[in-house]
C-alpha cells in the first residue's frame, strides 16, 4: 500500500502568498521563499504552487519566480498556472519542477493531457478539477478561478482525464475552499470509487481531524 501524503498547496498572487475563501477575498499571508524554508524543515512530502493570476490574466508562467521557488525546494514540487503548451512545460521542468498541474486547459484543450503524458510521462502530469455547486445545487466543473461553469459532471470528467493519461487528479472543492470546515468527503469518496488514478483532496482542511476523517472515509491517496 502506498503511503498517504500531505501536500501543502500555496497560492501565488501578485508575487506573494495568498489565502482565498471560496476562491474570493484573497488575503496576503507571506513570502513564498520563506514558506518553502519552513516546509523544508518540516519535511513535507511535496509542495504544490498554483499561480492564480497567470491563467486568469492570460499570462505566461513567471519562469524567474518558478526558478527561485524550485532552487529553494528540497521536496518534489508541483507548479500550476498559465501553462498551455508543451514548450512551456519543457521550460518549467528544466527549472527543477517535478510535476505540472493543468486546470482550465484540461477543459479547454484536453488533448494537451495526452500529449504531455506521452512526452514527459503520466507521473509528471497532474489535473486539478475545481468543483462547485451550480444554481440548482448540482456539482459541476468550473474553470477561470471558479467564474465559468463548464456544466461538466465531475465524475464523468475524471474518467475522461484518466483515459487521456493524467498521472494524478486533484479534486478542489470551491465551496469548501478556505472555510477550514473540512473536506467534501462525499464527493471525494464517489470519485475515488470511479477511478484508478491517485486522487488528492483539496479545499476545506482546518484541523488534523479533517485529514483523519477523509483518509478514513474516502480511501483518498493524498490531501492538500
């Protein structure tokens, strides 16, 4: 049995680290490099950095910032934000990043998952699926920082992403994001039962009990 993993997920916004609540109200919480030094000392399993500006503002990834982060990071590093092409991925991997996450592009250009997996290997490609209840209370896949409802069913989209070759899938609950009230265990459990790809739960952690609960009740592979 593979060891369960704990993955700090850090949001990059305007060059700093920010916390959001339901993808809104970004609050500054510190400097990215200082945070890495802390997590190096705590020997976390891996780190995930998501640039929440890059895709929303249609910008290239900030390669200088990625290089600075990777050079300080002593554990496996995943980066996401603004990645649209294989060439961009090559640059990012060359800077010392082990995994790249795709979110909006996984919906808008899903073939990039298959292409990237064939070039870099499945284990290097992570897909983040942002899920939120729509007006009717149905859980749907959202993109563009939770602003656009794709009307895709999360479970069906997970199956599609798995078929295309994603090595890992992060399920991010927008409704639980930053609330610190616990993960969406029901959603994670249902998705985990419908895929063989490792699933990472994101959104809602506020205590050790929340982490214990989701590991005990969903068979999820990792929490972020």
